[in-house]
C-alpha cells in the first residue's frame, strides 16, 4: 500500500480522470495517477539516457553536425539535462 497524499487538479483534469476511470471500470482515479507518474518517470529517464548517449559522441561530428544536434536537443527540452556540459 502506498502513501496517501493530496493534489490539486483543475476541473478539466478531474473530469478527464473521472471519464477515463469510468471507461476502465475503476471507482476512483488513483490508479490512473499512479500509472501517469510511472510513465512520466520512465520516459524522463529514457530521454535523459538518450541525451547522455548523444553527448558521449561529442567530438565525432563535424561542427555543423554538432550544431544541428545541439539545436534539436534544446528544441525537445534537453537544456535541463545539458547543464554543466558546455566546454
């Protein structure tokens, strides 16, 4: 059994959760929130690992290739994972 906590939801989020829970035959939406948190953590870890793999390739690309990759990483939100790696 997990820890109970309180979160604030917008009316839209609450309505969407009730709808999704009802479609799945659930009485509440705790299971949906748990699944969403698990997915968020898992996807964040995969994204971070992918960015680290790209950064390991530093020096193997031309300056233009590196510029394009850096720009794309920043576009997808990689700046938060890229801190402290500038040379």
